[in-house]
């Protein structure tokens, strides 16, 4: 079962048949499953920094019948050229690590553990990962930036960085408010490679 707002992010993917896509921070593969449902003939690369979560992804993909994909264990705060130098993608999903503030409606205990300095930490992390991922997008193709944060610093401010510092073109962005549907609040932006 996937959160309603998380499902809505798929409206921004818009894949084509035979595209090559990279789910850069794939976690357990929810966005990849949405992408595959939309276009089963894509070529898919998934990566995450956590080996255990990629094992969970394998299990979910097997249950969903998704068999054709490449999996990579990557720390995207570091330059991934050694592993990724031969790749160029028709689409990249970057569901970035974040404060998770958009999920606090269902996890209010997290508010007590939160400190405002974490916002700056996550923004630095998001920019670092985005910088290392964005160079693998083909010109004219989308990079989908997603967080489950409600903070502008992790959302619009990072998108401004992607536009000003990395030269991507913003096509659209929105906050998916989930509280009306008992769902998380999420942010999604569709940017185009130049």
C-alpha cells in the first residue's frame, strides 16, 4: 500500500516506451513500481546507499513481476562516475532524503525529535546528491525532484539551486497537500535537462 500523495508524484514522470530511467534514491522501490506500471518497457536502473533496503526492493519487485532492472549500491554524496560513466538517462527520479516533515501528520512523535538545524543538513545533502545525479540526464529530458518535506528550504530552495547552479529548466512544481486525503504532504518538481 502506498501513500496517496506518493502515488500522485507519478503524474510528473511521463515516461515513453523504451526510455532509460534511473531511480537514484530508490529506497524500497515505490516510485519505480509506479513508473513501471505506467510504462513496463522502460529500462530501469535503481540505486540506494543502503544494501538492506535494496534487498527489500528486490522482494517488492519480484512480487510485482518487475524482473528487468539494474541495481547499484551507491553513495550519491560522492562522485558516481566510476559506476555510472557509461549512462545517460531519459528520466531520473530523485526522491531525496529529507526531514520527513510532510509525514508528521501520521508520525507526530517525530516532531519532538526534530531540531531546526536538520533542515540545513538535509538541504546540503539534497544539493550534493542532486549535483551528482543531474549530469546524467539527457538534454530535454526530465529530472523529477521529490521530497516528503513541507519546508521551502528542502523544496523550492533546492529547485532554485538546480536551476541557477546546475542549469536545469523548471517545467512545473507543486506541494501535494495530503491532509484532505489522510495522506502525507509531498513536494514534486519536474525539471528538464539542457
